[in-house]
C-alpha cells in the first residue's frame, strides 16, 4: 500500500490506539489526536513514531486551525479516522439531559466538526477517506443506552449524507459499525447514570451487571478490527457502512428482518395516506 498519512482521534486507547499501531507497523504516518497532556505523553511512550497532538473535539472553533497546523507540518492527510467517543449507560427516565448533551457533543458534534475541517481539503484535492466509527448501536438499539444509540444513529445518518455529497469529488466515507470488542467502552470509559427509580430494577439491573461482567471478555479483537480498517481503505468502492463482529452481523440482520416484517404487516395503512 502507498504510504498514507492518518489523522486518528481518540488515538490513545481502544480502537484508535489499535488502528494507529497497525498503521505505523505498515509504514504509514500517524497523527494521533488526544485530549489531555497525560494522554499525549502516554501515546508518545507507546508509539514514539506517532505525532501526538492535543485537540479536544468539543472545542469546535479550534479544530480548523489545528488541522491546518497539522497539514502544514506533516503534509496532506489522506485518511481521517473519527474515533473519539465514549459510551453512556442509563435508564432514559433516570438520565439527565445534560448527560445526553455531553454524549452528543463528543460523539456527534465532535466527529462532524473534525470531518468538516477536512472536507474542503479533501474536496480540493479530489481524494481522501473518512472513516466515522459508529457502532452496531447506530443500527440497532438496546435498553439502557438510549443516549449512546441516539448519538450513533445520528452520526450514521450524517455520514450517509456526507458520503453522497463527497462522492463526486473522489472522497470516500464509510461508517464502521463494530459489535462488542475488548476495549474499555463498557469499563472505565463508560459514564453510568446512578439508579433512582425502583420500577426499573428488575429490567435494568441485570443488564448493567452483565455488561460490567463481560467487559474485557468480549468476542471482538481490536487488533483484527485495525487490520480490517487498513484493508477497507485500500478499496476503490468501499461500502457505506461496514459491520465488524459476528454479533453485529447477527443483531443487525435480525433487525432488518423485523423491519421488513413490520413494513409488510402495516403496508395497507402505510399506502392509505396517498391522496
């Protein structure tokens, strides 16, 4: 593969770190974006050949300037990996709207702000590849992660429009939709709303406990996901979204089947509104 320059947000852990590690191993140039000085030092220690930079994706106004500085210093970026994000778990009724706002600021507005900083550059160069990391939770839902699923559904939809708008300029956009992987998503990185309404105990407490117990033992291997990403970006005709993990394949396929059945069951009422 031709040597490329990657711009990877959330590069100090999870998928971001795995992709950065794999890209460097294949000889690529990596700009690793982190949110704190501690994370910058950690990333530089783990990947000395990566170029670690500080950027809070929720500081929207600063992002275009940071991208300009990066390209001035390291040359044109070829691949944007929009990975920065986190999980939120909580019963919807119990979860403050402020937690939803923060979830969307990082997972949606942050990702879009970074992408928008690159769109004019990719468009003018008539090339570029944007990988927006969403989740199978952007295509299916589960009790207790309403804010998270909402943010990923939003990014999924925005990415599809972005893909259509950028296609005439030779710019690829794909959403990566992982299932359960051995990252810290369900561990230290997850924000959990405190329980407060006993009516939800029977339904939700077992879900929360199971998610905690499974953390670190999920089926998905982040290193294999990274390898899949490096394969993806070599494609001249990449998919709008790429499911990763057998659980994602199973659960999303089941959701599509249920949706088809629901559409068929209600078809008569659906078409009755044509005038």
